[in-house]
């Protein structure tokens, strides 16, 4: 089943709002109607009354000639890991079914509001963000707008689905190993993971303090750039968007077996992206990362141990309230020795440094976002040339290393040679920061 999708660019929406062709009240009201009729299980709850009132205030500001910037009057969604004042944070779990309404916004939500964005909804998340598929939650699986039998990816499942469906142009997500970039890739939208620590995670339900990042899901790279400008600066308005000039940029192409996807369409998407960058003046450099398998192996130990520490009491008292796949992932870490956790942290730091030395001469890396495209809902494995491939691992293997190195990374839609499900191309900052990464990504941009 493929749903009808009408995608409006962020730039076009902003021009309509600023010119008065569309008022914030009209835009927000229409968005709320779209979200109320959503068929992708992307929406957890609407904040309709508060959103319309905020839109009314913003409409009056425009009438007085007051403009807060490109987010003025733009409806946004928020993954249900963030606190939004007046709404409960349930994190996709029955464990938090009785959670009280938050008494304050997360800092990232506050910054969006101050820049003129209107928070209209909390959106679906894989339970407690412990999963890259988006199909394990108290409210059931999120459905990919390109095909309702397919996963959205996770854990920012609702954010990606709502944008791919055309309901929103911008949403907040998180990214601990894949959670913004993988659903962006599978749903055909843009997913940005900034460098570690650049955006505060206060009032965002934690998965791993070592690897948690706030993320941005967007309809296009322009929207992601505006959101980054707003979120990264206390008084950011989203006013500066860098032109996609890539002449002279050194692009690293990882050639180790680890980085190879399992779908030839993904290989072709990256090849097309690389050729496009070369044609625009970038230079391509093959890079090798002999430490990558050992570095990646530290991820499950670090994240698993830290996640178990967060959930230990609930697992002891309320095990039945967890989705089975979630508790199965958490419980094995109950007896994991402290030495193993500390060893993993030390190994991670050592090998992250070694990886930077190995690729440090390039500005960015360009590679697939995932090893697979969207699989069918509920399938833990897929057959690839007679080999059973675990879906969860295939969806996070190419993204999680950059949570360990803590570098900025963005997934953008790539060329799809078979006309089928979306393909994600990942741009990772080595010498470049978030704005540089988005500049390169913009050079690859195509409509979702």
C-alpha cells in the first residue's frame, strides 16, 4: 500500500507565511487536520489548542511587521522522548502510560518556540528509543508512507513518517546510533545528527549518556540548516543558509568491507552521489579504517550497559509492561561486569582517535546510511543470497560508528535506480562541522 504524499518545500512554506499568502493560523490548522487524519501511526498526541493560540499570536506579530525568522509560524513535531509542557512523555512504552504532563519544555523545544515554530504534536518513537526499526512501541508500529507494509526505521519513526507523508517539514528526533539518520533514509527525508554535545539533551529521555544526540528530521537540507542555526544558538533565528559549493572539498570514500551495503541500489546511490560531487569540483579520496570492526563492537556494550542502568528498577518491577523485544535486549546486560563496560569505553576512545588519524585528511566521508532499505514490519531477519541477515544490525551498522566518534552526520535521499523504496546517502563531517556537512548534503539534494 502506497499512500498519496504531497510534499511542500520548507523554503516555499516560509515564503508563503512571510508574504501573507498563508497565515500561521491557516497553516497550523491545516497541519493539525492532516495529523489528525494520519494513517501511518506517526502521531502520539496533538497539542491543538495551544498550537492554534500560538499561531494566532504569531499571525498578529506578522501583521505588525514583526518577523522572528524562517521558522515564524512553521508547524513542527516532536519525538515523544522530549518534554513538551502540558503533555506527558511516554517514550513509546506502557511503562510510562500514567506519566504526568511535563511542567516545562525541553530546551530544544523552547528554542524552537522562541524562533517562531509552533509545536503541534508529539510523534511516535520505538520504545524508549531502543531499536532501529520503529515497529516496537505501545501504540504499535509506525508505517512507512512509501509502503505501509514496511518499517519506517527508528527510533525517530514518527518524525520521519510525518515528514515523508507531507504533514510536516520539520521535526525533532534523537540519534544514539541510528535514530535520526536511519528513519530518514528509509522514509526518504533528511536526518541530521550534530556533533556530540552541541545540542543539550536535558528533558530528553536518555538511552546512553555516552552516545545520545538530539537530531533533526526535515523535508530538505534547507530546513535542516535553518533548524540547526536555531537550535545551536541561544538566540538563533535560522537566518544563515550556506550555498552548496563543494569545489575543492576532499571527500573520503571508505573502501573497507565493513562499509559495503547489502542492496545494490544503495551502492548505486552512493556512486551517483560521489560522481555528482566530483563533477562539481570535489576530489574523491579512498580511505581505509582497519579499526572499524573493533570500534563498532564497543557500541553494544556501552549503550546496553547504560540503558540497563536506566531501566533496572522498572525491569524488576514492571517487566510485563515492556515490549518483548525491548526487554530481551535489556536483560542480558543485568550481570555485565563493570570492568567490561570500562574496557569498552577505553577501547572506544582509543579507536575513535585512531579512526580520526586514518581519515583526518578529508573534509567529509560519503557512504550509505544503511545496509538495507525498508524491510517488512516484524521481520527480524532477511535473506540475502542465502544468508540470514539481522535487520536491526544492518540498519545501524553504518551510522553508529559516528556516535562513537561523535562527528556530525546527515542522511539525505539518494538516487533510486529501481524506482522503489528510498535510499539514504550519508555525509559525515571529519574536517567539516554541521554547516559544512549540510553544505555538501545540499549539493546532493533531491526532492523527497
